[in-house]
């Protein structure tokens, strides 16, 4: 009679939405007046989870990064999913900016989330399962309280809630 409900907490992002955001950013950069006649490339490597921006100056690289992040946010992906990894000068006086996509919960993040949930003494069972956390409870209200609690935590990764049953 008492059915158990569950949900998974993960840092997974929608890969198709990421691709769409990158394509939109490419179109905007190609059509912007301040990038006319300049080298401005955006390269998305899905396997390496990187976005490489190559342009003539640091200022243009910053502008391109702002465009990419804005398009990612517009597509419903948190800006926390993208971090600046490296910035370097490449041949021809160009600047190369590499952004990494973070879509996995680290063990430290998982432990921090579980510890916070347990400290609030909610009537839930939290288990770390690989790169996600499974939360079980007899009450959907408790699961919603967990979701609210995790959203309010100051984490450096984009959190998503999936498989709520």
C-alpha cells in the first residue's frame, strides 16, 4: 500500500540542446558586425567535452564566450555546465580559448549533497550510485523538499533531477 517514490540527482546535460546552442552561437558570430572579416571559429568536440573558440584577440574570445554561454542558457542548460579551461596565444597572433563541459557529479560533490540531505533529517534514503544519487522516499513531498534543498546548495556543477517516479 505504501508505494516508494524515487528520483535521481545527476549533472547530466541534454547533448542535443548543447549542439543546438553551439550552432546558434556559430550563426550569431558569423552575422555580427564586429566579427566581419575576422577569424572566429567555434569547435565543439562532444567526445572530449570541449568547446574551442579561436579568434584574433582576447576581447573577441571573451565576446564569443559570452555568446556561447548565453545560447547555452537560452537552451535550458545551466551556465555552471561550462568552465574556462585554458587560454593561449596560437599562431598568427590569434587567441585560443578552451571551455570544458562538466556533466558528471564528482565523488566529492555527491558526498556533499548526501551529507546535506542527511543533516536536514528528511525522511529519505540517499544512495550514491556511480555518478548519480538515488533518493527514495514514501512521500513525494519529501522528494520535492530534497530538490529544493539541492537547488539552494552552492555547487559548482549544473544539477538535474531525472527519473522521478
